[in-house]
C-alpha cells in the first residue's frame, strides 16, 4: 500500500491570525471625537485637508444643514441650511467646489462656502477635468452643464420603459475622463416579472454616442485613479443582501483583472497614494459586535496585506492623500490619522499567534487526519508543481474541526498544499512516496 509523507512540518505552526492576539479599537490613532446634536447623513474632506463638510439632519424639525468643521479641532466653522431633503455631499477634485445633492443641488465655493449656483434636483456628476456637470432629473434625459457658465450645453434623451415597465437610470463620468455612462434599468410591472438593462455610452468631451458596451460598468462601481473599477458580486444574485466577493476590472478594456471571494462587507475604497484596495467588513469578532475591520488588499500582489481594526467605521471617508479617516455614526464624528493607522496595524504575513493543527498520518492506510481546525480557514487545496489545481481538501462553508483526507487519488510526486484564511495564504510541500 502506498504511504504518504507530510512535509508540512506539522501544520502545527501553519496558520497565523494577526487579529486574534490583540483586539484593537483604533483609539491610539484617534485625533478627536465630537458628539453633535444632529444626525450625520454624509461627510466629505476638502482637497487641502483642512476642513470636513458634514451633511447634518435635525430629525425633530426635518431640516438639513451643511456643517463645516476644522480638521484640526473638529470645531464648527460654518453652517449652511439646504433647501429641503439632502442626500450626500462631495468636493470636486480640483478643490474648487463643495457640491450638496439635495432638492436643489447646491454648488458652493469651497473656500468661502457661499452659494455659487443652484441646479435642478437629481443625480449629479462632475467630469474628471471638472469642466462639465451631468444632471439627471425628471424623465429619461440628462443635461450637460458647463462649470464656467453653468449654462446647459447639451441634452440627450434616453430610451424609455415600455408600457408594461417601470424604470430609472443613473449617469456618471468615468474617472479617466473618457466616457459618460448612462445605465438604465427596467422592471416588468406586476403581475409580470423580469428585468432588463440598457447601457448607453457617450464620449465625455464631445458627448457623441459611442458604439460599444462596457459590461463591468453596467452597475456603478468603485473607481481608482488608475483606470480600475471594483464591483461586488454574490451567489444567487443577492448582491445587496450578501456580497461574497469583489471583481476588479480594467474598465477601458472591459477585462477582468482579479476576482476575490471574501466575507460580507459594506463598501470598497481604492486608496489614492498606495496601490491598495480596502474592503470593509461589518464585524471583526463574534464576541465584539462593535468592532469593525478594514481589510487591505495589495493590488500588485493580489494578496491581503494587513487588517485595520477600528470600532467606529459604520460610515467612513478617507482623504485625498490617505492621511485622514473620518467616520460617523448618527450624531458622533471621529477623525483618525489613517496614515499611521495603515502603517501601524500588523501585517497578516507577520503572525502574532499560531493556531495549532494536529496532523495524524494513519500508518495502515492512505488517510491523513487534520484536526483542531479553526473556522477561520477558508479552504485547503492541493496543486501540482505547475500550479494546476489537483484537489480540494476543504472549502470553508461550515465549521469543521476534523478532516480525513485520502491520498490514494494522488500519484507519487511532490505537491503543494495551499491553506487560505481570511487573512493570508500559506503554501507547504506534500510528498507522496
């Protein structure tokens, strides 16, 4: 009978979990914390990183304000009431304007916070060079407004739903300033069911329709400043309920670069000065539901690099230079030194603690028993030396503490056993004699 010999050096020091030793709450990087008498709906950090715009709601009076805070102290500097319901705010990339999306979109001077222009309600997007604004209002039509004159320079009608359909659309400029994307979605009216999507693409400079489709932009994603787009995906088409991973695309070539399965999370953020993607999980530890975690993914190596733990990340924005992280929850605002937080958190490839996995090689059979497994293990797979997948020992979709693996299906030779956790990947040799 063929015998198997494990040179995994015992998998006993196999897997290291950086977050298990020390439950960090991010407090050592906290610059200030402020509790306000309003509910925060959105925040934005200005381009020179001196001020924070907070979209504030007074729920008892149903009034909305933009509050401008000092980034050094958190003290309030200005307060501007908006006209009616307000949804979100952002600074333009040239640092010139603060845009407040509300029942009358407000364009504010980012230095004085005086109102420069009021534009019709609806979706609003600025071109990457900040020369144009796309506006979506009532009906299936978008308008292009010049930021020099705030006059309409172009209008375009879009396909409308059929008589048995309802629908809507969104319109946005891509960050490479190449395209204006109009994505339309139509749903059948009850009792019928079904949906369809239509994408129309326009040149961002001439506004002429482009005869092509960019599949990865059919749903608005998260963009980098280097031509990448990240979208979430799920099993069973339940993306809004249970995203299980993300896909990264070159959206100009419409090609998939990388797909990563991971746990449920709320949002994705591309860092501006580092080649990293941040994915934010809902919780860090089962015993600590308030703890949040950022997972940082190195886009060069396509590996998880480190985890950033913080108790205050329900809603968060990172500044343009990646220096600051502003987090909010109802009426509380926290500001962190994200630069130090990023560098100070322990890399998942520098283990603090090993979880022991017991290996028992059955002398009278082909079985290898792996026991004392942790539910942090996502998968255990076997590859040949050419990198081809040979077998899957374990896929972490349930809590399993013991696995018996039969090596009889393997021919003599050297294999690589890859163990993936949510924090790292480790590869060891397996020799079948």
